[in-house]
């Protein structure tokens, strides 16, 4: 049979996701865990079902595909192998000199633009049924991983410097990759896992290309039916990834779950808490921050400080994992890298580096009265008499 509901153990751990097929192998695994009886219920034990984010008109049957059902069948096994998160101590973080950091960031801006083109070409190949080769995108991710290994602050700095031009979707995918790779590096993950997370960030939203531009680029609030179509785009992404050879399952899980939330308020399946893969949770934070700080047809870009503060507030309300949000703040600072701030002495400055654990005291570079970089670098963690008083 195919399961109509999720199956959990007595502690609320997901054993098999709804939509999965019962097989002799799974029955054997249940027996090995000491499970001899299963009750089918609509929600995990000792926890109320979350509020639904998908409008009723969508219907759960519309938010399934062959690719999503395959992932649902392997979800429980994937969730039982948590990522080994070991945040890197501040004194062990790799650091370039300020001059080399700036030079690498300038090269990174060019690489950012080249990668946007590579993602666009890849998506176009899938949409037109051409032979799909994701080699260029994978190489771009590997280069970004190498750059993060030079300095954890480098990728967020490149993200803050890239030009707002061209199609938002491709810029957004690359920005999400930059921030996801930086966060994963700070969390002490191995190179292969960091690269998979980066590739997941690069491909996570390409399914939006199958959503009508009238909806995707609408400069107005969307209708319920239009939101239903937006909520289907993770399934479109999975379908577009399918022809790509040797794409890791982690990348597919990221694409499937990146828009889910810890409190169950996401889509397409309203999964929550221990039902969510940690790699997808990392990319989801990067996705939200990158989206809020970019201009869209229906709204202007939010200031980086405001976006970071909203993510922090959402974590306090159970929407994001607090440990991962702490890693996000350690990566970009509460006053994010690249943002402009006003110091307590009245000076205007640009944030250059984050100081892990000291989210309100980053490394900054003073600006001249006409807004140019002055070359005067100040580490606010060493200047107790000086602090940031507001963002500009």
C-alpha cells in the first residue's frame, strides 16, 4: 500500500513519509527497531498539526509528483543521518588581509556574473529539451567553495557588491549559493557536503521558470490560485533536475524542502521540525535573506539590517532553527557585510567582516564624507567606546 499519512515512532521521529510505499525491506527495518504495530494518524504524537501555508484550493494531491514521491520514500532514512555541525571558532577562521580580501571580492563579482549566465543556459537547456550538462554550474560552485576556504567573509562581501541587473531569478540563485556556502563553511562541514549545499542553492528555484511570468513577475498581490501555482514550483524544480546526471540526493531534498519552515508554515508539504533536512534549512535561511535584500517588481529591496533582524525574530518564534540562524549571524553579522552603518562618533562606515559571537560589533571601514572608502579599518570588538548606532 501507499501510506496516506506520515509514520512516527513514540518520540515523534519520522519513520516513513506520507506517499511512500510499504515494502518488505521497510517492514524488516521496523521489526529491527522493535516496532510491531503502526497506527496511521494525521499528525506526529505529542505535537499538534501545524497551520497550513498552502491555500485549500491547492489540495495535497496537486502538490505531489513522481520525483517528490521518490524523495518522500527516502526522507526518513536521510533524516536519521544529521549533519555534523561544528561551528568554526573565530580564531580558526581563515582570513585574508583587507587588501587581498578586496581584490578577491572584485574577481568574485565577475565570477558572479559568469555564473548567472551559466545557470541561465542550464535552465534554458532543460526548458527546451536539449541535452543537459551541469558541468559549468558544478565548477562554479566548486570555485565558490574554494573562495570560502580563503576567507569566510569573502562570499557575503561579493554578494553585497554584485550589480542589480539582469533577471532576478538567476542572480537570486547565485546569491543563495554564496551565502549557503559561507554558512556551511562556518558550520565546519566537509568540502563535499558544502559543495552539495551550494549546488542545492544554485538549482533550488529554477522551477519558477515554469511559472507564468504574469505570476512570477506580478507587481501586485497574488490571488489564491496564483499562490497555489507558486507553491508548485519546488515540484517543477525537481522535474527540471531529473535529466541532470549525477545530481546528489541532498541537492534534490534541498530543492524540495527549501521553502518549508520549522513551524510547518511552508510549502509544498507543510513538513516541520525533525521532518526537515538540515541542508535544506541552511539554504532556506540564505534564500529568505537574499530575497528580502533584492528588489522585486512588487516591492523595493529591504536593508540588510532589517532583513537580518526579521530572520532573528522569525527564529525566536520557531520558524527557523536557532542554531542555524546563529550561524547565519556569525557569517554576515547583525549589521551584514557590505551594509552601511553610522557609528556613535557620527562617522559613516561600511561593514567588512563579521565577528562570530559579537554580532553587533563587526569589522568596519570608515567612509569619507562623500561616501568613498577611506582605508581606515576598525575592529569594533576591540573598540568598546565606539559602536554602531544605526544603519544607513
